[in-house]
C-alpha cells in the first residue's frame, strides 16, 4: 500500500496535459479547501501527507481523473474491466465523472463515475488494498438515493479482483420515489465493510461518499398491455427511453387462490424479442413487493434498442414460491406485444 501511494506521490505532474478550470471547477476547489463540514475536514486530513504535490493533486483527483487514470497506481480505466453484460454500451460516454477517493483501515476506495436515467443509478468504483479479499469480495452496504422511499438492487452488481491488490466494482440500483423521479440524484454510500467472500472475514472502514448525478433526458410512452393466467395478472404500464436504456415499468397481481398455497409467488418478464426476431437481454427486474405478494413499481431495462425496432414481444412467467422457500415449476403466461413509436436516440 505504501509503495503504491509513493508511486502516486512521485507522479511527474509536468507530463500531464494542462486543462483550464471552469468557474464551477474553481468554485468546487475552493469549497474542498475551505469547506467547514466535518466530513470535508476529515478528507482533507487524508491528503496532508501529499502536500508536496500541491494543489494540482486536489484538482487531479476531482476534475482531470480520466486523462491521467492510466498513470495512477491502481486506476486503469475501470469500465474496461466490468463485465460487459452488466453495463450499457454508452455508459462511459454518458456518465458523470465523480473521482472521489477515500482511504480507511488500509483500503483505498474510489468512485470513478455514475449515470442516472430517472429509474436506475449505475456506479463504477475501484478498491486498492494489500488485504486478501478473495476473488469476489462483498460490500457491506449498497448505495442509496437521498429522498427515495426505498432502493433495491437492480441485478447488476459486481466486484472482482483484477490483480493482486486491485478490485473493480459495478453497482446498479433502482430507487423508488413517492413522486416523480427528481432531475438530479443525490447518492449516499457508506459501505461500512468489505468482506472476503470465500472466508467471510469483514474489514470495517469509515468511507462515506455523497455525490450528485444529473438525470439523462428521457421520453415516456404510456401503455396498458396485460397478460392473465388463472386470475394472476401482469400489466406493462409504460416504457421510458433514454440514450442509455429503455426501461419497462410494470405491475402484477397474484390471484388469492395462488397466494393461499404459494404466498411468496411473483411474476417476472423472462423473454424479450423484437419484430426482427432478435432476442434482447433483460436487466434488473426489481421493485417493491408487499407482504401479501402484490408487486408494484417494478422495472426492467433493455440496454440496446436500435431504430429499426418497431415492437417488442415480452413473455411473463409466474414463479410459485411458498413460505419455506420451496418453489414449483415456473409457468409461462401469454406473451405481450407492445408497439414502439420510436427507439432511443443514437
């Protein structure tokens, strides 16, 4: 760890491409240096030992991170290491650079960038440590959005080792709001611990991140397409497009007769094909489920919808589960075909 930090401090800043700061960046530097919150003061103490690198070190970690990422000891283009099944093709282009690095108990953690489409927040991050965290470590707490009534894991969550001391991570979460999704997401993340997944040994720390991510421009088409089976029903309410994703919003109801035997049953959309016969991978599928098994405010994302797609055929299926965790075979419902007026902008 000390050797890696020394390499960082020995970085020849004369070799870096200089870029003028905007008024907003200048203001943020002043806030970082002069800010009065306890959290900012704690973070400033972390960098006292690096004072010899001057103000350029502060500006680099917050503003010019992508241009020097390849020269830092453990930041090597995080997105390229993330499983491409987890991440949309345009993620890097559309994401907001965060560049927040914090160290605690021998573990450096950095939030690289994030993107928010009104339905989902995606975050890439890196961990550097000499601790052996195994091949696939576990983070104690997932990120949450301020003012959201709840957040759930959307299905895209990954943290893996890429070399002896470096781990690359990706988090995808779905917030649920009482009202319309805000134009700006305020993400709060207090991981609290990182655990060796094989040994179950946690290492605690006091990392505490908070950052803002603007919402991408979106277009929503209202739908009301349903499929029923023996009194159970799934309804697709809308589809929302952005340059990043196409998000399906749906709800379902499980028949009382089914709940009597299978109280934890759910309906999922399991297949999606377009009018040209191509199959699309489904991402997420998270939402809030009440105790009686009635699901609502569920979402499902498709990452790539080209302009030649005019319709999608979606196949729901009922997953019967009782209170003990016993599951019966999943039963498919009649497919739902939805007409798309237009796809996302390229």
